[in-house]
C-alpha cells in the first residue's frame, strides 16, 4: 500500500479511537493524545516516541494502543495487498488458460476441416 494512502486510512482509524493524527511530517504520521504529541508512525507501522512524551502510565497505555493499532492496520493492508495481487494473478492465469483452450478448439476445428478435404 502506498504511504500516503496508509497514513490517510490510519489517521481515520486513530481518530475514531480518540487520538489526533497530525499532517504528515518527513515520512511520519505524528499522533497527539489530549493535545500533546505522543508519537510518530512510519509507513511500515512502526511507532517512534520520546520518553518525555510518554511520561505517565496513561500516556504509556495510549502509546501501546497506537502501536497495536498501527501494527494491526499495517498487517491488514499487507494481507489485502497480497490478496489483491494473488487475485490478479489468478485472473491472469485463468485468462491464459481460456486462451489456451480457445486456441486448442480453434486449431482442432481447423485440423478437422483440413482432414475432411
């Protein structure tokens, strides 16, 4: 999944969970919790934070929740992309198979006509 799309969709998920995603900065999605910077998420679902940003048990739990959500969402996106690619591959292989069958039928009909002459 493209980084911008991942960040856009993750921002929706985080927003619904009570976090405030900020505009993208240097390939990271910054996240606030109760008006203060909590952490940053990269395009691979990894979460980075400063110890001073997670200075209470409540903020540590919030950071763990963001980490869990980012990781799960990244995994869901990765599985979806694999499924989409495999589906395309299946469609392409089916098309090749149908073309092969069509060619065999056409050649078989042509061969039968030639033999009848």
